């Protein structure tokens, strides 16, 4: 494949790790985002281009796709606000990107979604992710859909938020904290995409990527509290109370908690059988436990 790989969302948590892996592997990359910038590690001679693009704007997407060999959609929207709806980004824009990529004769498209997508979910976010997958496949039948579990890594949102919680005198749990998750290292997900952008066309079209350990939410909290040497009582909080808190927080410009997050915290986030895995891509996933020091560091938060 000649031409750069366009990484839509190439400045984000996953996207920036992917850009690094692609450049490291000698692949030319186009970082496509609303405010793209060169990574700090970039050196003169690295095959890196920037494209200013709003995935909702067809003209800017067409320009960002010009001459590329492959496309990755790692654009996210986790919280809706005025003028920014899940359906716009995760369904309409994702489908449009797939249509334009197919129309431009681009061979490879990897669309990042998430484990647990469901068109019947009570969560507007989860529904939009499911409808987005369908929209992408309708436009680009050979697109690869990649569903990671919750991702961790250096400077992530997940572990840092839990680490901040351990500063409280008691740690509130979602329900009894029994929901099972399969946290996956962001580097493993980036490497999976790198493999999927290799010369051989991928054999599978759907992957669910989880780490080596399936952990209950309460066990992840305990791991982090022990690492921070701040062992605290864990206090179960019923889900209806979390829903009430999310409702009260909803008028805030950046709510610390949303209804969608509460719904997702009640749902298992574990890779299903019968879909592609990291192992199918010859990637041995990194464990959360072993990587806590690299991800949290002693004085990070
Ligand atoms: N993080 C996780 O634990 C996790 C778990 C499962 C699945 N995922 C999925 O993985 C993907 C990447 O997530 P992430 O956590 O890496 O996201 P992120 O850190 O929030 O990054 C989002 C990226 O999208 C770009 N972006 C946002 N709106 C855009 C728009 N309208 N047009 C063009 N670019 C836009 C942002 O750059 P600008 O703001 O400059 O445009 C940024 O580069 C998402 O699909 C997410 O749902 C994430």
C-alpha cells in the first residue's frame, strides 16, 4: 500500500499512540483532527502530515482522504452537548467517512467502536456506536470494526480518575462493584490496528480487544488503592442513586458523570467468543497489574 494512513482522531489517546506505532514502523501518516499538531516526539524527516478536519464536514473529509492508502476512524464523543450529538459523530459522520473512503478507492478502513454496542441499549451512546457500525459496513463492506474494552495507558482517563477517587476517605462503588471489565492496554490496541494496516488483507472483519485479565470494577479499584498505599473502605452505592447524581450533573458544561456512563458501568465489558482477538493478531496483551507503575507513576496525580 502506498500513500499515508489517515488517522482521524490522531491527536487523541488511542490515535496518538497509533500515530507513534505507524511512524515507528516506517509508515507515512496523516494526522486528521480539528486541531491537529505534530507530536512532541516527532523528528525532522518523520513522514507525518497534518490535516485540519471536522469529521462532520464533507469537504474537509474529502481533502483529508486525498491520496491516502488506509483510514482509521478513532474520533470520539463521550458527552453530548448543544450542537454535538452522538448520532452526528458516531453514526452520520462515521458512515459518511466510510462512503467517501470507499468512493475514493481506499483499500483499508478500520473503524473503532467499543465492546457492548447494542442498538436496543438504554444508553444513547451505546446505541449510536451500534448504529455507527452498521452505517460503516453499509458503506464499506470490507471495513474492519474494532471494539476495545476500556483502554488504559500512560495519562489515560480511566486509571487517573480511579486514582483520584482513592484520595477520598471512602471509595464509592457503582452498585456493589461487581461489573466485570477486561481493560486493554492502548498500545496493544494501536499495534492491532498497525497489523490490520499490513500488506495482507485481514481475515476477520470484527475484533473485540481485551486485556489478559477479566476484573471486577471493585478489584480494579482495590489494585489502584493498594498501589497508591491508600487502602480505603469500598462503599456500595445503588445504581438509582448514581442515576440521580448524573441527572443533577447534566446541566453542567462538563458533567463529571453522565447517564450513559452509569448505564455502561452496570454492563459487563468483556470480549465475546467467536470474534477476532489480540491473539489472532499475534499480540500478547499487557496486564493492568504489571503496567500500573508505567501508567500512574508515583506523582502523576
Ligand atoms: N478510551 C477508551 O477507554 C475507549 C474504550 C473503548 C472504545 N474507545 C473508542 O476509541 C476511539 C478513540 O477514543 P479516545 O479515548 O482515544 O478518544 P479521545 O482521546 O477523546 O480523542 C478523540 C480524537 O478525536 C478528535 N475529534 C473529536 N471530534 C472530532 C471531530 N468532530 N472531527 C475530527 N476529529 C475529532 C480529537 O481531536 P480534536 O479535538 O482536535 O478534533 C481527538 O484526536 C473512540 O471511538 C472511542 O469511543 C475508547
